[in-house]
């Protein structure tokens, strides 16, 4: 019974530097989600610092497309979760696709050097359905209008 209840819980956070209109947010979410069994854990005490993302790996040298490379690159980006083998061999799909658990407090990785037949090249990472993100500092949750790293540089 306890496992069934856990299947219907929702905890989330907003990745933004903006002020959240709490009454509007509460009203919107209340229309979508309803408490059935009262309250459980305090949501403020649940750390929401890891997010799973699908990541496309582009510019992989010919002959290096493998699940082993996908796992290595996934662990370079964050924590490897899953490899999408259905993408292989499809026309117009010249990239690998992996699911990775990423720490939202760290900058996102953009590329990684790989070696193939003694030649160094770079594979590039494209994050699917990426929310608010600023490439200057590589972090989620804000854009150019509010970036502490950029403000410190002047």
C-alpha cells in the first residue's frame, strides 16, 4: 500500500532567478494535482539538485558508435542512466542518445575530446527539452538578464 501511495506524489522546484507568484502557482498546481492522504515529507527538506535529461551526442567519429562509449560519455556529463539503441541505423540520425542524471548546480558540459585511430576530435552534447539556461556560465535557472558570474566580471 505504501508503494502505491508513493507513485502519486509530486515534488518539484522552479529553475529561475525570478520571483515566483506563489498564489498563482499554488492555484494552478491545485487544479492539476490534489492531496488525497494529507501531507507527507516537508518539500523544503527534499533536495532537488539532480534532473534526468536526454542528451544527444553529435559528431561521433565513424566506428565509435557503441553503448560503451555512450556510458563513458554519460558518466562524464553526470550519471549515466540509459542508452537509446533505437536511434542507431536510422536515416538522418547521426548521433547517439543517452539519458543522464545531471546536477543542476554545476555547469553543463558542452563537448568532450575523444580519440579515434590516433586522431583527436570533439563530440558535442545537445540537451533535449532544456529549460531556462544561459550559455555564458553554463548553468540552469537563469538567462542573460540575471547571471551572477557575468555580473562579477563586470
